[in-house]
């Protein structure tokens, strides 16, 4: 995955994770990202699996999700957990698939309040 596509994927994943319903921004530059191929149900399943991986699973344990209706799927696997500035941070390997497109990345999320943010 190219650096540009990785940055785009990270930005969109951050948006999906925070799920701000009234977020107004022109995201047309990511129109070829695998996440843009997903419907609302896919994104809900993706968010649930990511939160489970971040909140509950030990390092090395993958959480899989799939939508049998759309065919979209993915996994989130925490790789390591550290403390950064008093916050819990986790490196997570991600795989996503939707409508013939695949996405892969390793991202670091840090706990902030009751949620997680990309580091």
C-alpha cells in the first residue's frame, strides 16, 4: 500500500471510529478507498470489531467481522500494548475487504476518555 493510500486509509478509519454524525468535510479524495465501498451496516460491524479488539482482546488475538449481505469483511489484531504519556496505546493490524478491494495497515490507537484515537 502506498504512503498516500495509507494516510487516506488512516484518516478514514479515524473518521469511522469516531463516527461523528454531523461531520462536514469533503472526503472526495478517498473515493477509491476500500472503506468507501462499505455500507452503513459494514461500518457498524467494523466499528464493533475494532472496539472489541482495542477494549477486550489480548495482544495477538484477532477479531474478525463479516457482513454476509454485502460480502464485506475484515480483521483487527492487536499486536502490542504500551503506555504513552499515561495513556494506553495499542498497535493494531487491520485487514478489510469490500467489493473487490482490500485494505491492510498497522495503526496505533491511544485510549482517550471512553474512546480511542489514532496516534
